[in-house]
C-alpha cells in the first residue's frame, strides 16, 4: 500500500511573523463549523492537505489531541471516495455510489474545511498557496493528496478506454467497465496487469482477478477464459509466506502469471496489448485482450 500521510515540517511559530498576526486578527471572524466549507484563515496549527482516507483519518486523530479549531483540511472535492470498495464494484458486488460520501459529512466536526485546491508548497516559510493566490501558514503540515493516475504513460491510453474491453479498477471513471466486461465475456484472454510504477494498492490487481475468476466459474464461462496476470514484479507478493500461499491459489485456479512484464501499449483496434520484458531490454510480448486492469503511475498533484 502507499503511505497515507507524511508530516513535513514543524518549524516554530515565531518564524511566521506577520502571517501569524494576521491570522490572529482574522480568527474571530470565522466560525468553526462541522464540515461546512469556510473561508480560509491565515494560519492553522495543523493543516491537512487532501480529504481522502489519509487526510480525514489524520485530521480526526489530531483533533482529538489538540482540540477543534486548530485543524483545517484543504480539499476541493464535494465528494469523498473510499477507493477499496472499487474492487467490489469491478466485480459487480457493490454499486459505485456506495463508495462515496458527501465531503461535508466525513470531515470531523470542528475541523475546518477549506474548499480549495493546493497550488504550491513553501516549506521554507511554513505556508502553502491555494486557489486565487491565497496563502495559509501552518505549524505542522500533513500531506495526503493521494496518487495521480497517469494512463497517458501507456501508449494508446486513455483514449483506449473508449473500447469496452479495456478498463482500470483504479479509476472512478472506468471502474464500472470491469463488471460490464465480465458480464459480456464469452471467451479469450482476460489480462490483469501490475504496473512498473508506484501503485495505490499492491493487492488490488490480484483481488479483482480472483473475483473475476470466481464470477467466470460461477457462470460456467471459466473454461473459455485464459486468465493472465502480467506483473512488472519478480514475485507474486513481497512477503515470502504470503507469496507461497498465493502461488498455491494461482495453481489451483489455473491462472497464468508472467513476471517482469510491463504494459507499454494498447492497440484496441487490433485487440492487442504490448508488454516490455523488463529483464530483456528491447524485447516485447504481444497478447490479445479482453480486459486490462490496473494501470497507474504516481505524480504529486
Ligand atoms: C481499486 C482499489 C482498491 C484498494 N484496496 C485497498 C485495500 O484493500 N486496502 C487498503 O488499505 N487500501 C486499498 N486501496 C488504497 C487506498 O484507497 C489508498 O491507499 C487511499 O485512498 C490513500 O489515501 P489518501 O488520502 O492518501 O489518498 P486519496 O484517498 O486518493 O485522497 C486524496 C485526496 O486529495 C485530494 N486532492 C488531490 N489533489 C489535491 C490538491 N491539489 N489540493 C487539494 N486536495 C487535493 C483528492 O481530491 C482526494 O480527496 C485501494 C485503492 C484502489 C484504487
């Protein structure tokens, strides 16, 4: 899993000079309120960037320690998404709507919600810049901005997502396609991939694959499916004990695993996916496809 949060800096307040004075003057104008977006003050003791799983969890814990009013979350989205449910959405066991809550409802009571996008960090001066150039100073900063998906690093994507047989469980926009592809599956390759980049959840590519296998068995289509797991890694899991258990499962379920294979291109018209062999630079392998899963790379924001 990716780390959720990172405490970046904790310089003494006195370095903040005029910022702090302004903050103190303006504080009385703003009411601390449950979740409702409010205009940002100039200073917070704890500033949390991002209202995803990490940001909400941390702000709740910090609030309990330091008290309401000292913590604010900067988050532009009206909706909070609990992304682990997307595995079940891809497998048809949950609706996408079950993964979201209104941001207002998940922000801990008393924590201020600054409904804006973080534009710039200035750790030397303990401040950030948000929309419209507004600057906010902090004593402690917690960054929980998540991972940005960069499908464009794979040739043929994201435009390839127009085709019904290509999807990714990592994206809000495409996660429902997996279930549709499974329902429409008749025969051929069902390819699940693990990219050669940082990834939101290292278990997720396998989880949707096992659920797809179960669905295809249940519906009598498994005999016509060649399930392939192409992973950039050299092992099925990082911990030996669990890797051994998973290898047994893979054998029992007749899944074809290819290690050190990294997806570099999709050719939707030709129904093909191209993988580079990471141990043999320049060598590629082409596989015809049903559904591609899990393509993600990291970029801060
Ligand atoms: C399919 C799938 C299955 C998963 N399964 C599991 C699992 O079983 N177990 C598990 O532990 N983890 C799982 N994960 C991973 C888990 O969802 C993430 O680790 C977790 O969501 C990370 O939390 P986060 O707060 O760092 O980022 P996110 O939850 O992605 O939240 C980031 C927030 O930052 C906001 N943001 C982005 N840019 C800006 C900006 N410039 N300014 C202000 N706000 C911004 C976004 O709007 C978002 O609300 C899964 C993920 C996926 C996609």
